[in-house]
């Protein structure tokens, strides 16, 4: 059979052409699935690192806040001592006010987003992002695997001219596509994949 005969839609090569187009579509779907899976993995790693960093920053703020409050409490004890001179008392009161204001600022600092309250909310949001990415990943993995198996079966069906292999490929390709789409959209929660 010559090349022009193979391109003729009326020739016997037409089913092979359709199978080749089908295989090409599967290859494109695998590429899209791989990108989705890679992005889910990167997002999971990024949000895990950022969440750990944010929790560490929160803990550092908590330690600083506790230290400052302990120092302020110490100043209050020293202020209660009648032997404390007026000059020292004024210095202690000024420092006490500064320490109390700093401790309060560490609790919540909306302007910078670096108060404990804001840091904890940010860390929880990053944890939620990590969980979503973690949930997406298996759909991409299994969807990509099914699409690859579908390509192998479709290719084998061209060699052995077996319609059973091609239909099995179509079924697996459809399942792989649905799982990949679900990886992007998370429309259905499949318990054993989550």
C-alpha cells in the first residue's frame, strides 16, 4: 500500500488512522495529567515547607512573648517593693509599659500579618492547601497509569488487529481521563484514593 492509499479515508487503513489519532489523544492526556500531578506534588511540598516555617515563626513569637511577659511581671514585683527609688520606679514603669505593649502586639499584628493570631491562621491555611494537594495526587497517579496502559493496549491492538484490546484501551483511557479530571477539580471523593 502506498502512502497516498494510507491517507485515503476510504482505504483499509482508516481504522488504523483512527487508532493512531486515539493514541495521540491519549498521549496528550498523559502529558496534561503529568503536569497536574507534578504541580500537585510541588504545591504539597511548598505548602508543607511554608506551613512548617510559619509554625516555627509562631513558636518563636510565643517564646518571645512569654519572655517579655515574665520580664514585665518581674518589673511589677520590683515596682511593688517600697525600697525602689522614684527614679528607678519611673524607668521600670516606662519599660513595663513598653513590654506590655510589645507582648500585646505579638498576640495580634494585622498590619504586618506577623502576630501570633495571624501566623496561626496562615499556617492553618497552608496546611489546608497541603491537604488538598495531597488529595489530588493519587488521582493523577492512577489516571496517568491507566492512560499509559490504554496506549499500550491500543498500540497492541494495531499489531494483532484485536478489537477486544482496543475496547479495553478505550475503557481504561476513559477511566484514566475521568480520574485525571477529578485530580484537577476534586468533584468526587473516592475513599480508597484519598
